[in-house]
C-alpha cells in the first residue's frame, strides 16, 4: 500500500555535543562537517550514513561504525548529526526510503533495492544535503 511520511529533522549536533541529541524513535543522519567558531555554526559537506533506532541518541552514541564514519573526514572536518522522529512501526521503511534515494557511502542495505511499496517522504527542518520531497 502507498504510504506518505512527514519527517521533521532537528540538529545539528557536533560530535562533541551528542549528549544533546534527544532520545526518541526515528531516523538519524551522519555528516562530515566543518565548524565555524566565529559564527558558531556548521557547514555540512557530505552525507555519510543514515540509520534508524528506537532511541536515536543511544544508537548514535554506541554505534559500531564510528571508525568507518571518521574515515570519511578530511582535515578540519568533524562528524555532525541530525535526527527526525518516526513512529516505531514506520522507522525501517522511512530509513530505507532515505537510503535508497541518497545512497550514503557507509550504508549497504537498501542502497540499491527498496523492498517496500511506494513511499513518499516529505522532510522539513534541518534538511541540508537531503532531498526534501521524494517518492520511491
């Protein structure tokens, strides 16, 4: 059955500030970013990974791919994160849609196949480097 999802993404949290990520069900995005101290802002350079979890804060903090994620950083870059609330029953489908659409370097599953029915995702909020409206 066709399904549409609205995802409001929040962020961005620098690696040094992941304790501020809220604990909620949903999807999360991992970026390579540069930090500008004078403006206290980040500039996202590359989408590295997309994941889903019942508790995105805990999942990011304890993820086994930190080493791999860091391998995508160049001099002056750091990891940065954003998250979006998605209900527990829809997380995997929404994650799969984002991965299939964006094909981040560190994702494998769903990168070249989408095993769900037609899915539309409408994203708002902190959406740098993301397509904000798409159907797969």
